[in-house]
């Protein structure tokens, strides 16, 4: 979410994105754009969002948990997180659902993907972690996106002083919804994440050039509180 400018209502063949405007005006315009483009979606009864990426789904038990935050940490500089975003966008296009990407450092490059894939992307371009969190608050309240990705991998450490109470508030916002929220970070920082996984790759240029590069991603589950979350929901019902 840029500090100044306005929302550009892009042509249908390109991804909707949040551009330049005043902060207050940007929020109002974003709410309007969400209402127009993404009317209320039916709530799914399933508890997982299958990514269609076998290496990922197998590691985490069938897919990203809905109504919960998953934190994916990428300690290495070239661990493949950008390739993972592109792969998830391809899955969204194949399975006909919308993916919201909140881009913490305006670093996402849509150019190689083509207009067909971008039709399934709602791209919020931010420059600071604070604006990224504000956008996440809005999109998670909306509840119409099956998958919301918050990318903080390239935000500098001094920009990531996000109170843990903020992450718990976002977790509470998402719990009643069927949205899966994936937070990408350089180091573990989301204490409310029900699932924490680590991307353990360190890729070279040669790796990126291989056709099956995405299947080479190595995922390690660091922590999972999903069983506990399921019990809490059962009690609430």
C-alpha cells in the first residue's frame, strides 16, 4: 500500500492492484474495489486449502489450514519463496479461485507470468510493514479470498517491529472464515501462527533454470498447533 497515489482499476486482463493515494483514501477505495470485484463467497466446509503442490501438501498434512495463519520462514537469501508464490498463483488459476498478495516491499514481478495468471491475483503493493499489516487487517476481515499471502521476506529488520498482539488480532479475525493466510518471513516472528514451516533451500542460478525447480523446494514443519485449534472450534460450536 503505497504512501501516496490512488488505486488503478486495471483492465480485466491484468491483476487488480493497490497503487498510490492518501492512506485514508486508499482504504476507502480498497473497500469499494473489494465489494465490486469479490462479492461474498460461500464458506467451504473443508478445513484445508490444497495447494496442488505435492511436496508442500504432504509436508503439512493436506494443505494450508483455513481460518489460521501459517508462517513460512525463508532463512536463506535465495530459498525459492518467489517461485512458491508463482506456483500458488498457477494453482489459483487452475482451480479458479482468487489469491490476494500483500507485497511488503513492492518486490513482486508479474511480468513473466502473463495476463491469464494475473486475472486470479489481487495485488496490494506496500512499502512498509505497517502498511502491509493494515492491508492484511482489511483483507482478512473481508473473508472472500481463499488464500491471502503476506510477503515480508524483503522488509528490513528495523521495519519489522510488529507487536505480537497484532498477530494475535489477525489470527482472531481469520478464525471464523474459510481463508488460509500464509505469512512469508525471513525469520520466525508470528507467535500466533498455528503452523510454522521452514523453507530450507539455498538456490543457485542453475537451480532456477531447471524446469522442475519448484518440486525441489525442501519444507520442514517447525511447529503445528492445528489439532489444538480444531478442538477450540469444536467447543465453540
